[in-house]
């Protein structure tokens, strides 16, 4: 069992991963600035796992905070052995409007983290990357050797970090894994933790669950004239608990490796679903009708993204197990029990 630093551990993917890691016996320090997450998530992570973690409020760009964190752990005789780095910004449109902010948080933030790690001899890192680094590909499924073509600053900053990590790994002595997530959805089956976006959700799945909860009226389906069987966009949705388990497998793999390592892995199910597949899957799993209308395409959207997940299976022995019905049932368990997310109901 290892002592791990989890940046952004109160967020959607981070909180689910913390539950899995605590249940596996790891000791966790969680650094989060709560700019797009809630400390309540960390309370519930501890409640679900029956174990405690150490939460630290701070910004990943803050070298002094990082230095103190690594130094304190070392002087307590329990140095940090590896880091899982979730902290970052992820709204595509916002990244187009304010690219410098994205380069600052996502790239400079990671650079500050890597410097602190280097100083303290902690050289194992799992990084949250994204399937959007593939841009608008035309052959499927996407393998890790499919050429990258990031088409907005969000994806550009994620790819820049991947490049920084592989350059670092080539200096020797680092073990790094860039995990390219496809579309994580759903929630812990308890309904105690889940996705809690600020304001009106940008993403399809929380938009649907908020319609079901009565917070929103109608889904706008962004285009039904894509070159796909029903004309709506196809994505590779995966259950956030499957994704959380992939992080646990990745960090174990890095810690067990005797040699320097630089991994890039797609994390998806390998089975693309259209917007209407998700709408109808949600209706079938919950019995709730989701009203929708088809509107214009959303700028920047691509017709299809679908993973080849074989490499993750070969390297980590991990593959996604949960179905669309599981994603819908668990996502709805969270939203229905917490209609206002982690905020108190008005
Ligand atoms: N969609 C709608 N209506 C909506 C929202 C989305 O029809 O209100 C459609 C989109 O057009 C797309 C599909 O649903 O075809 C999925 O869209 P999302 O916004 O849920 O997700 P994206 O594929 O656009 O991916 C984005 C980021 C990823 C990130 C993912 C989940 O680009 O990096 O959200 O956060 F992983």
C-alpha cells in the first residue's frame, strides 16, 4: 500500500477514484482548490470507504503549498510515493475564450507539480488526459498511435502535458501514465457522490439527469445530420467507477515497475453510443421520459469518438465492465438523492 497525493481529488473523477484507492488500502493526501468541486465530496468519500484521508485546500500552481506538502509528508516519515493528477480545467468553450488561463492552470500547474516531485524524489505520476487530443479522426477505433490533432486550447494543453511527461520520462527514472479518458458518466452506486457541474451543464449526461430531476426542461440535441446511423454524435461513454478502477490499476502498475516507464492509454469501453442511444437508455433504465428537440450542431463537436481499449487491457489488465444501464441507474441514484448536487436545497 502506498502514500499517494491526489490533486483535484474532490472533483467528479477524483472523488470516485479516492473511494477505490482508500478501499484498496492506500493512504491519501488530497489537494484541491474547490474552484469546481465541494469539500462535502471528500466527507462522503470517507463515509463510503470507512477510512480517512488528509484534505488540503490549495492551488496546484502554488509552489509553496506543494513544497510544504511533500516536505511535511517526508518529515513525518511517510513520503509521497506517487501522484494522481486530476486538477485542471476542462470546459472546451471556456478554453477558446481564455486560452492563457488554460495554459496557466493545466500546463504551468503540472509543471509546478513535477518540479516539487523532482525535488522530493517522487517520480511516479498518473495524469488525466483526454480523448479530444485525437481531434476529428476519420478511422476507428482510435488506438494510442492514431495521430493526435488537438483542435482547441483544452486539448492542446492536455497534449502539451503529455509531451512534457514523455520528455521527462526519457531522462530516466520517471514512471508516468497519461490516461486518455473518453466520456466518463454515472456515479458511485450508493448515490452519495457524483457529478456536480457549476451552472447549466455543458455535457450530455448531467444535462439529462438534471432534466429527470426537474431542474431543466428539455434536452437540445446538437445536430442529427452527422454521418452516423441515427445522425447524432457518437461518443464512448464509460462508467466513472470503471474509470476510477483504471486509476488504481495504473498507479499500482507504476509503483511495481522496476524500470522507467512512459505509458499512454485510452480508457473507454470500445463501444460508441449516439446521443439518442443515451437518451433512450436513460429512459429505459429509469422509466423517466426525457423531452428533447434537435437543434443546430454545437461548434467544435466532432461526429464520433470511440476507443480501442485493448492497450489498457494488455498493460493494466483493466477493461470497462459496467453497462449503459448501470451508468444511467447510478447517475440517476446520485441526481435524485442530491437534486442540487452538494449544495443545500434552497
Ligand atoms: N450533446 C447534446 N446536447 C447537450 C450536450 C451534449 O446533444 O446538451 C451531445 C454533443 O453534441 C456530443 C455528445 O452529446 O455529441 C457528448 O457531448 P458532451 O458535451 O457530453 O461531451 P464531449 O464529447 O463534447 O466531451 C467533453 C470534453 C471531454 C470530456 C467530456 C466529459 O471535450 O474532454 O466532455 O466531460 F471528457
